[in-house]
C-alpha cells in the first residue's frame, strides 16, 4: 500500500505546526551584525563563542570514532589461547 500526503503551507505555518522556535528576529540581528562588520565575521569564531562546550563534545566524539576505527593489536582475547 502506498499513501501520499501533500501539505500546502508556508514555512512559517510549518514551523508553528511543528512547535519550532521563531528565530527570525535572531537571524535578522545576526545578518545586521554581519553587514555592519563588512562580512568579516568568522563562522568558526562565532560558533566557539556561542557554543564553547560544543567543541569539547565534538572532540570526545572524534576520540570515540578514532578508537573504534583503530585496528586492535594481535594479542589474543582473554578467553582465546
């Protein structure tokens, strides 16, 4: 069985329906600051200033991924001999 549902609404209506926050004022303020700076805002710097913990969380995720992808040594498992 195949069911198709088509929803015709504006992005604003979809945002409200899904309960997402209205960030339009935040976006306008950010763009105004960007224009005032002559486009010199560095996205990486902004991210570090606003989300200082996010970088540390990312580093932890990277550590876990590296550990998972690093080949294990040829030592036998404790139950193998």
